[in-house]
C-alpha cells in the first residue's frame, strides 16, 4: 500500500512537469532552500550577496522557501525553482521516477540526531522495538537514516513488517509531541534536536557522529534541474557563490550563525536562540563534498522500504562542473 501511494504521488508530480513545460524566464534564477540551520550555505550566499555578485546584473534572483523536501522537489518538477538545497532522500526518490534532477554539490554533512523522550524508557537502539518515532516526512533523509540505524540492531519499521512505527510530523511540532507523550523518539535535523533536549526533556540517543553514517551522513545537497545544469555558465556561477559561502562559514562560524539567526527571524518572525544555534552548529559540517557510497546506500534502503522500484542512481550525482572549478 505504501509503495502504491508513493508511486501515485510521484506519477502526479511527473505529470506536473509535462504540463508546466519550460516556463521559467531565462533571465531569472529561482533558488529554493529551507529556513533552517542545515541550509546555512544558501542563507549565507544570499545574505552576503554571493549569488548576486556571481550571477551579475543581467540575472534576477528569486527565492522560495520550503518546510520539507517533498514540497521542494514538487516545486522543482513544476519548474517553480531551478536550483537549491535539499536532502538527498527526497531527490533520489523523484530521480528514480524521472531522472531530470541532479546533485551537483554537497552542502552539509551530519546535522541530524536521534532523540528520545523523557518518559519513553529508551536507553538503546534495541529499545525502539514497539515504539513510535517522529520523522519530518515519509521518504525524508531522516526517515532513511532511521531505517539504517534500525537495520544495525535487527529492527524494521512497521511499514516494512517490523515493530517501529514512524510518525511523520513537522520538526517544529515535535517538541509538543514529546510533551504530550505522543511519540517516544524523533529522528530530526538541527536545531530541532537541541530544542527537544532543552525544551521538551529529550535525551540524546545518537549524536550526529553516531547516527546512521555518522559524519559522512549527507544531510543537505545542492540539487538542480537538468535544463538548468545544462547551462554551464549559470551552474558554475551558482556553484562559485555556494563555494564562497561554504568557505566563509568554515572560516567565520560565529558570524555565519548570526547571519542565519537574523535571516530566519526576518523571514519567519521567530527569534532563534544563539546558544541553540551554536550547539546545533557544532553537530554539522558544511562542505561541498558528496559521499557517493552513502547516497547509493540511501537508494538501497529506499528500495527496501518500497518507496521506489529501483536503486539505480547512475547519473544522479554530477559533480563535473564543481570539480572543473577546482
């Protein structure tokens, strides 16, 4: 049933691409991203003017923000965005139905943790047996990471015939779920993991360097549509700005954190705590690197979960333009 449901959603999205056609203005680049810490490279590149400088005055830059990877990929399929940052899980799920979307750079490794509620009694991965775990959305990167962790102790999700129930919920809502005892744990990205610890009595079960692939866990990548990627000049300009942002963050972590705090506050009206941001920032690594073996294992797990019909991601990762710049 889950497999048929996911396939239906993907098929509807593919139809959307056909109906939408190539409607984007050639003089406009629309960048997508999430207003959270794991999209720090996009935020810094916007705020520091790197995109504007690299694209030049002839290109108009527009942006769209998203709350999850499914919405991001839907917008990419319908030509609402050209390029941006997203988790690899949603991208590969769509790619295996319609190979028109590519990873062209890494953005963030780590940045995801597994947190348990105070009342759950969970002290080890094995204790997740029979428990309910929050994930951002079905098929998300954190979904795949949780499945990887469960495999290591011989457990599976209920949707795959196992005993661990996955509950899709927006990360911002997870603290309430903890307080209400509606879930026993959460596989989530930062800063939500730290918020669960400090505001909802959560306990860290697996830190970012222990969860799934550890420090090699690819949390965020740069994704682009094929027609955008084929415009080598625009793609190189985007990647130059992205690289500048990555280098800035690596060299100026505290300033980068303040930029993110202000950006999210301006965008959402929500004030972000500096201590929360600093603690969460320590759990991620900003990078342009992509570990192709990890992405392949994610595809393998998505196939086992019956989210997709294939794990053949050949061609999905195209770092040729990025590597040509080095």
